[in-house]
C-alpha cells in the first residue's frame, strides 16, 4: 500500500527520446573507445618497461566511469526512475573529468616540452624501416598506433583536427639510455673534429663490456686519402686484430651516424655486438636531400638490412639535430670553396 502511494506521488518527466538516445550512444561509444585505447597504451608501456604516465590510468578510470554511468542511466530508465538531476550532475562530473584529460593530452601532444606530434613525425613517419627484419615490424606497429590515433579520437585545435596519441610511447621507442648518450656525445665530438680537419663529420667509439672506451676514431677519408677510412670500419678492423671473439660480441659500437653497408658488413663479419647511433641513415638521406646533395653510389640501407642479427638502437633525440648541423656546416664549407 505504501509502495503504491509513493508511485502515485512520483513526478513524471517528459524526456525527448531522440536527443536522449543520441546522447547515450555518443557517450557510450566515446567512453568505450577511450577505455580500449588507454588500456592498450598501458599494456604497451608496461611491455616496453617504460613506466605508465598518470594520464593513462586516469583516462581508463574516467572512461570506465562513463560506461558505468550509461548503464546506471539505462537501469533507471527501465525502472522509470530517471531524474533530470541525476543526468545533469553525472554529466557535469564526467565532463569535468573528461576536460582535464583532454587538456593534459593536448599539452602532451602540442606542449612545449617534447611534443608527441613532433616526435611521431621525426622518429616514426620520417624514419621508415624496410625489409624482412624486426625493426620493420616495430615500425609498422608504431605507425599503426600513430595512424590509428589520428582517426580514433580527433581533437579539434586551432590548427584543425589532430590526433589523440600516446604521450610517452613513441618518444622513448628507441632504448637510448643516459649511459648511451654519454658515449654518443663523444662520437659527435669526434665527428666535429673530423669536420674541422676537412673530413666528413662522422665519429665512433668502441666500448667494452665494462663500459670502458677501448678505441675511438673519426672519419679520415680525405686527410688520409682512403675512402674506406670510415670510423666504424676502422674500429671493426681494430677489434679483429686486438680483441678475442668473446670480447667482440660483448662490445658496443657507438657512432654519430648509422653504419653504411660497408661498415655494417664489416661489423657483422668481425663478430661485434650492439650498435647505438645518434642519427639514422634515413635521417641522413633526408638531410642530404634537403641540402641538395645527390645520392651516393651505395644504397642507403639501414644496418639490419645488411646485417639482420645485430641489435641496433637509435636515433638519439637532440643529438641527431647536432649531427644534422655538422652536415649543414660541411655543405656550407664546400660551397665557399667553389
Ligand atoms: Zn661506413
């Protein structure tokens, strides 16, 4: 009897069905999409041991709340108990949470500190890997993430429609560590020495398993009049003459620019280990093209196209730009001498 009384006094609201349905579908599909995307980002980050930025779990929770809220609304509708107050308050809370996530995502994407959009362009789109090797597989995955995101959750900014993409996945895709950077800086110094001496700006160091630099060299093709005097080639020959096979496999070659096919072949045949470069062959090709330098007689292949078994890492964001400047200076010097 009491129940019936309450039902009789409950006020009735007129809900605009079409608008409500559209709203439900939009919020549900948006939340479900974000839930899937950000959960996936978290899995990728964990898999790559990169750490998970707070934005990812935050967006997962926010999206999950969105989905839960829709189910709550649907439940209330079936019981004829949906009050405008619930819808307004719930929507407002979700909107605030969502807006915070959107602002942080935009900051990561286009903010001053390491914009993800720029990094995607530099380290994925501009850095195509080809051939039947693990790097190509990695590139395809990264490019898929980037392309997928450009279509999945577009954010309208003053520049138009831009992708919602993972802040930290692509920025750290190559595992160049702080220790690696120390050796790479030395390589760039050597490249600068080479340039000042009149040679091409390339420098490399050979580091043993304990982390000690055991040999280093720079390009000497002009000063010594020998076209094979690339630093990577010189280091490979030195390693063959001075190291045991075991010492060679555990040694790492750091270099300012990715090995050319000649040096990659020498590196592999001598049995040397890991390679870390500051700038890639793909970048060099692009820079030369921009500077109006004609392509050489040897194909500009990535190391793993020549030697598929060698672990390769790079480029190093920031240092690659210094290497680019060295090539720019070389070109300017050559023009002055003409
Ligand atoms: Zn070479």
